[in-house]
C-alpha cells in the first residue's frame, strides 16, 4: 500500500508484527512462526468484523438522519455507492483467499476454509504459481491472480477519487477543503499497490512479486486479510466523513433566546391577552452574504429564490433590525422575505407579513376628585400616555404656583397657591435617550368655595329643642357639596341671645363655646332666639375668611 495515509495504533501494531513475521519466514524458521501468522490473521479478521459492524451502525444512523435532514440525502446516496464498491472489493479478496487455500490444500471448493485448519501453511509453491506464475519477471494474468487483484484495487481507487472530485464540484455534496484532501490521501494510501521502491540486487521488484512470490500460504493469506482490513477501515472512514459533512455544511444555530410574540400589545379592559412564547434560534453565521431580510419587495420568486426591489434590513446577531418612521395614523402593514442561503449554495425564501397600529399622540390627565384644581388643598392627579410606560413619562405642571408630590407610577398630588390656569405637559423618554413630547392638558385653578358655619351639622336658621341647645359644644365650618378634604378652622365667633327680656352678648375665641356662652345658652327660654355671627374662619390655604354666614337658632319646647 502507499504511504502518506493515517493508521490507527492497532493498524500500526499489526503492520509491524506482519513485517517481523515476513522477516522470520525469509530466514526459513520453524512452523511455530507459521502459527504466529495464524494468530495475526485471526486478529485481522476480528478487526474486519468489528469494522463491518461499526459501519452498519453508522449506515443505519445515517439513513435515519436523512429522513429529517434533507441536506444529508445526497451525501447518504454517495456513501451507499462507495460502500458498495469497497464491499465488492472485500468480497473479491475473500474469494481469492478461499481459492488459494483450496488449491494449495488440494481440497474441494464447496466449503469455507480457515487458515488455522489448513495443514499446508508452509506451502509456497502453490500460492506462488496461482498468484504470480512461474516467471517472476512476467506476473501471471487472469482470474484470481495478483495482477487481477491489483487491477481491482486500482479500479475502486480511481472510481472513489472521481466520486470525491465530482462531489466537490457539486454544492449539494461539498466537503470542507481539508477533509476533502484528507479523504483523497486515505483512498490513495489504502488502495494503491505500491512497492515503496523495493529492489533486489538493484532491480525493481513488482508489487505482485513483493507481496506473493515465494511466500508460504500463511503469509499470503495474512497479507490478503490485511488488505481486507485496509478496505474495511477505508469504508468506515468514508461513511464517517460523508455523514459528518452533511452536518458541517449546515448552519449552526448558536443564538438562542426566549421570545414572546403577541397579536397585540394594546388590550382593552375585559379582553384576554394572548401570546406565543418560544425559543428563537439564530446563528452568528447569518451575514449579508448568506442571509438578507428584505422589506416590501416589488416581487419575489420562491422557486428561483430571487427578489426584486425592496429594502434590505440591517442584521445584528443573525436578526434583521427593522426601523421606520411613522407618519399616518391607523393600521400600517408591511411584508417581506428572508432570503437564506442553503448548504447547496442556492437561496430559499421565507415570506412574512406584519401589521401595527399608529395612533395620534394622546395624553390622559385626570383630576381624580373634580374637573378643576383648587387652591389650598391637595389635588390628586393621574397621568397616562398611550404606549408609554409610567416609568418613562416626564410630567411637568406649571401655573398657579403649583407644587407636585409624586405618589406612585403615574400618580401625583398637586397643591396651588393662587387661582388661574395650570398646564400639565407630558413627555416620554425614548430608547436612544432622547425625550419626545406626548402633549399637554390645561386645567382651571379655582379658589375654594366660601365656608359656611354650622352647629351640630346644621346651618342657617334652625329650630332646636332646649335639650339640644344644652349640648352644643362649639361652631364648625365647611364648604357644602365640596368633595375635597378641606380643613376650615373657626377662629372666633359671637353669641347673642335674649334672656328674661335682657340681651346677653359674649365673644368666643376658637371654635368652642366659652363658659359665658354656655351660661347664656342654658338661660334662654322657649321661644327665644340665639344668634351666632361675626364668625372668622381660617381656610386650608391659610387665608382668614370673614363675613361667614351666621346661624340663627329658635328655641323650641
């Protein structure tokens, strides 16, 4: 065989043992050496059987893989073709071995012979005559000769090399360049009959003479079995390389990410939110030369893999990054194709369609308790902007001496020092760090309604029994019909009443009845009137309110 190929440690060991035994035979040593050849031969036959089983397993796995991997089909078909050629060569060598053993042992040809059980292991005349002939300078030709074996080996070699060359020219069956060259070297090494320049007395020796002339039967059979081992090893390596090439020529999906795709991100209250959650696979191999994302093409042909017109979308990490400015409102649609290069070198198109909704910029600002703001009290406010997260909103109130206190996402509390008008402007932070206006809303800022005094929750002119009057503790003030929590504080008031025909008067500081005022209330008789007036009230904004309407109480029995 030729040099330059790679051998396994086991093959190297067997080859070394074979050379040692050949040297011993040349020294015409005892039949114990012939028994050693039998051991080497049987070891080679075991190796061949193991190679065969391993190749069958690879063939089965390869066949199953092509069912789900279309790219593997042409490689599989070529592997089957190569296996048929090597298997036929292996079978021929086996037949040659049987032919030599049967004729050397002068046995019938209807049984399978094993070297161990052949008595004529040391016979070298018969094997030499059958394989080479009587004239070593002119090796015999014809059936079951060394010359025929040489021709069959070279024929299989040339067919396999041509197959590799043809496959490398076809994009559907290409190999990586280094693997292509290695396989060619392996085929040449395994199937090229070569003497490595051997000579005898300065005269070159033919391959037929070197391997089969004047060798005992044990050496000839072991030599043929080693050739079978080279064939089996080559068969297994071809199968491994062909099946591996189908995967190496495919795209490696090394960019995995969780993706959530929802039909809509705008959901009305009461509607169900639905989405598809899955693992998205991309590849760092996706570059402009093997993948293009084309939006809004004029036309495309999914059979030819061609696209006309459209806009190429930039790629990042194997994904198209589509970005477009929005102008018109309402539903917007776009379509396109992903143009992906196949292992065959051809392009396959994957069409897509998508739509999105463009709405006018809208800001919703609501005064949570009333439609206007009021001076002097906390005004709760909620702010939202369509399509903007509360955390990305920038809310800026102005006017009325406003002060803003955040109360949570989209929630604020405004206080005002003067009436007038308040403008609330809303902006949104963009992904690029810029700020974009979302709109503004105006509100009136009004002073609080005037306070009204009350006694026991009663205002204006009221009738009260003597027993009710005796438990009056003080005077309160509020703004009737006002929904805010407004804290009006009574600072002072006067109490006037007629007691036994005499007018009694007293002033009270604060909102409670003084001792003099209680004395007057206790002395009034049925039919008398009590006047509570000159009331001063401190409003929530700190202002002092005078002229607050008083209370007239008529005493009943």
